[in-house]
């Protein structure tokens, strides 16, 4: 039996490039084409063990086991809502927990995935913010969420994954390198081969990093978690706004659009008697003049201990109606999975409290 110290010395096979994998096989006097076979199992077929690599000989699989470790995310808890939303708590390296959600809607199957274990930004309406920050998720851990949720879509609803949103736990732009590397594996023809146009990365609004996305000419979509269109209110609920003011955000988003040509999505979590008045809608419409955008109004999924409540239907309709009179594209996103703690961070918080 291999002891723990020996395992710790081994490299995780998914941290090798295809060229490094090829060199490994050549050094072991194996055929170079084995590298492509194994690579496809790792990234195209989303294998979770060497045993799944059925077109690779037993002897070769044993050799891989002797030289590498193969760590993958493990679904810890899977909850299915009455509205068909599936919430999964994933266990990663070092026993850390983060969440992913499958959101079915007509002809769409959306995976909402996490980029960090916890979050350091402390937004007042968010359950994840109450957990604090533990660590960044590695690129393969982000990939695993998508692969596993994709399998859930097939198994439960006989439908392939159509969209991915980075709106789970954490701030994606604070885990920039792993984010881009994960998206590369998700979109590459030798990976999951999903179109970048089907991927949306949501940020609380980090000006410097939004500009970096533009400079890197990313092909995926960008969403801003706005939630208030003036600095006074936004400072109350999003502490990061104090260093990333509305005027700076407008400038950064305009820069991103000029560099990429991609229309920006504004996410607006509508909160009862806080940001749901017509005056709030007017401020939002004014902000939208800075760049081409669409607006997603999101109903609040209340969390324990929050000072905020779900906005009344009449307020939501009035808010959206005003924006539509200004010829803005508006979608109202209904709250999903309330019976299974689907708000970001709720399930992980319960597991953390039990440990």
C-alpha cells in the first residue's frame, strides 16, 4: 500500500500539459499516442479515476497510478428543489467546501459555479460573505464543477449544459489565473468544447481587473453585480465599492466594451424598500447610458440574519416597467431553489457550522 508521504510527493496528473504527458510516456518507453488518449479522459470525458480509462491497458493505468495522483471534486450533498434546481456542495482538496447549482429553464441548462471557497468582499446581502475567505479554487476544481453539473443535466433532464455563469461563491476576478485556465479547459476542442459566448463571469466590480479582461480580449461575457446605481447605497451593501466607485466602474466597463465588443450584463438584486423605487430605476437608467448593456433584475433569496427582504411584486414590475420605457433590455430572474438553500453560500455555511 502507498503511504501518505509518498502520495504527497506525486504530482497531480491534471497539472501536466499534454506535451509533458507525452514526454512522460516516451521516457517510460511507451507509445507517445498514449498521452492523447489519457488527455482526452482527463479533459474531454471528465474521468474521475484512472480506472475509467478503459482504452488504456491495465499495466499503463497502474504505471500512471504509481507516478501521479488524480484528485477530483466530490459531490458531498446534492439537493433537488421542487422547481428542479439542483444544488451541490462539492468537497475539494483539504476538505474544503464550495457550491454549484444546476438551473433548468425551458431549453436552457445553466451551471452556476464557484471560483473561491468563501469570499473576502463581505457584501451585506450574501451568505458567502458571512463565511469569510478560505482560498482560491484551482483551475481543475472549477472545471470539475462544470463537468459534474453537466452530467447532472444529462442524468436528470436528458439535456446537455447550455450555459455557465460564474455567480457562485467568491469573486472570480480575484482568482484570475485559475479562472482563465479553467475556462480554457471548458472551451477548448480537446476539453468540454463549450462556446465562450455561453459563459458569463460575474464580478462585484473590480475596476483594475475589468480593464485587464479587456486587455486580454476575453471572449466570454461579463456581468457586473451592480445592485444600486449610486455610491451611497452601493457602499452600504458592497464594501468594495469604496475603492471602485460608480464613475470608475463606468469608465472600466466602457473600456471593456471598446476592447471586446461584448455587451455587458448588469445584475440588479432588487431589495424591498432599499433599491426598488422608481427613483432607483432612474439612476440605473442613467448609468446604462455609458455602454451597451442588458439588465437582469434578480429576486432576492433571503438568508438567515439578513436585514434585507424580498421586494414586492408590484415594486419589481414598476421598476422593470420604467426601465423598459427607456428602451432598455430587461429580464426578471425569479428566485430559484428556496426550499434547498440555493442562495449562494447557504449550504456551505450549514456544513461549515456542523464541522
